C-alpha cells in the first residue's frame, strides 16, 4: 500500500512539473518559465488543446477573439488521462491501457488578469482570482487571493508562487501571497480527488493565475 501511494505521488509530481503563462497576445505558453529550469521544451499551446477560451469584457464573459481587449482571459485545457506502465506514461485511461500501474486525470486551467475590472470569476472549475486591485500591488505587498471551485470558495487548496508552496486556502478560500519581484506573476493552485480506480486512480485539478506587477 505504501509503495502504491509513493508511486502515485512521484507520478503526479512528474506530470505537473511545468509552468503555463499567457502573454499579451493571448497565447498560452507551456514549459519552464524560470530560465534556471528551462530545457528548451517551451511551446505555445494550440487551440486544439483547449476545452474553452473565454474573455471578460465590460463585466460579461464571451468567447475570446484576438481583437477583444479583455480585462481577464480564462483558458480551460481539455482533460488528459495519464497512466503509468512498466513501459512509460501513456495518455490513456487506466482501463484502456495494458499493464497499468497508476493513473490520473489532469484538469488544468489558466487565467490572466489584465486590469482592475478583471476580478470577476468565470465560475468554471478550479480558479484563482485577486481580491485586491492589481494596479495597487507593488513589490513587497501581499496579493490577496481567493480560491474558487465552480464559483464557490474552496478551502484546503495548495497555493504556490515561483514553484514554492506558500500555504493553503482557508475556510473562505482566502490565501495571501507576498510579491517579491516585478513582472508577470505565475501563481498556482492545486488539489486532488480520488478517482473510481477503474478509469483513473485520482483527479488532479491545477490552475494558474497571471497578472503584472510594476516597480
């Protein structure tokens, strides 16, 4: 039993060991944002990888188009199964894979807040948003966050900044992150739920929040 749990922990760590970020042209990048961890594998994700792409514009959500000036954008990736086998990791459900050892369903999303009017939730899956205005956040300040799941506060969710876990959300979904550098912030939140052990052993929810901090 202990060996199985350890295998699942190592497996999920390997699967999620990456960054995502949205640039000013609304392209989603996947790889290693920190140059010290870059291995030349950074790439832009195609729309085929997305389940939905939304824009918050004038207080309303709509499908994102390039010409939109969004106060926030929200990308939900298509769910992906990962099953570990003696021969490597396969992108298939556990019940469709030969000799499965452990499996998970990856559910990822990413949001970028572009202005003070972009704090409204998109109400879909796991989501991070700010409670204070991004224009008022400076280096050394705390970004006051709320973790939501389908628009409702979610407690007990791990939150990390620059790959370092800084805490978990409280009963109101609140957690604070100290801002230590200027530029694009890349804050992550994640939690797991047990799967049915037939299709997958667990569901892994991950989301990323981007916003800019000036000097």
